[in-house]
C-alpha cells in the first residue's frame, strides 16, 4: 500500500513558471540542481474514479490529477504551479517516490524542467502530439507507452505506482492453472 499524499503540493524554491518553447508555460529552475534533488512534491486528496469523473464533468476549471492505482486518483488543489510541468521525451525529471518528481540528471540553471507523461498516465485513450524538441522525441505520447520495453529500460522504477505495478505484473510468468 502506498502512503497517503500530503494535503498540498510543494515546489523547489528556485523553480518558477515562465513561457515555454515547448507549450504555453512551463517550469524553469533559476539555479543548478544536482541529480536526485526533489523538485516537485504533489499533494492533494485521493478520490475514486467516479468522484474524479464527477469533478471533471462539473467543469469548475482545470482539474490537475494523476493516477495512483486503477481506481484511485490524486487531485491537486487548484492553481498550484506544480501542474505546469511540460512533457519531454528525454526528461530531466522523473518519479523518485510515489508523489515526488526529482532531477534525473544534473540540471543547469535556466533549464526547463520536463517529465515524461508516459510515466504518469496509463489512460488507454490518452494521446498527445509532442513538440519537446529532443533528439529522442517520439512524436506523440500515449497512455500505452508504459508498455514499451525501451521506456521500461530507460526509466527503471521511476514510474507512478499504478504503472510500476502494471509493468511488474506484465513481467510475471502467467500461471498455467
Ligand atoms: C499540465 S499542462 C502543462 C502546462 C501547460 N504548458 C500550460 O501552459 O498550462 C499539459 C499541457 O501542456 C501541453 N504540453 C505539455 N508538454 C507538451 C509537449 N511536449 N508537446 C506539446 N504540448 C505539450 C499540452 O497541451 C498538455 O495538455
Ligand atoms: Zn517529444
């Protein structure tokens, strides 16, 4: 069982929202960040799928959410800058704990902070054309990318809990009974 999230989000004090060459606004660091530095801790409340669908239908503004398990979703409090992180196909952040994005490598001052959305969502119908500009750009990100062996190798255990559980389950030999 994963621990409950904190009630609110936390962001590294040197990280700010700025216009992004990738899309709209993004997160940027004013200082260099060594590999492993915790950058963004996502907090909020856990809701079941039916409650999330009700919130999305209510149309009370954009709902920031990540999937925790198949029917449990973390909904961030509204307006938190943590939700401004853009996707990158060769990201400089990755999941280091169930609710924490940390530096995947040393990051220079001024760099945009990106994470690979494939490590956060397994929604079957999720497809996003990608303009991250990386030489490793996949052109689009989908809710099935978690099943790609190249991404599984690249990210190791650095996935949200639900996707890590799916990856482990997909590797278990099937019982013949
Ligand atoms: C969580 S928001 C990120 C913040 C957003 N750029 C903004 O200005 O509010 C996710 C949205 O940003 C855009 N986006 C993020 N990364 C992208 C990428 N690599 N390529 C194209 N669009 C991207 C998509 O419109 C996506 O639905
Ligand atoms: Zn890309």
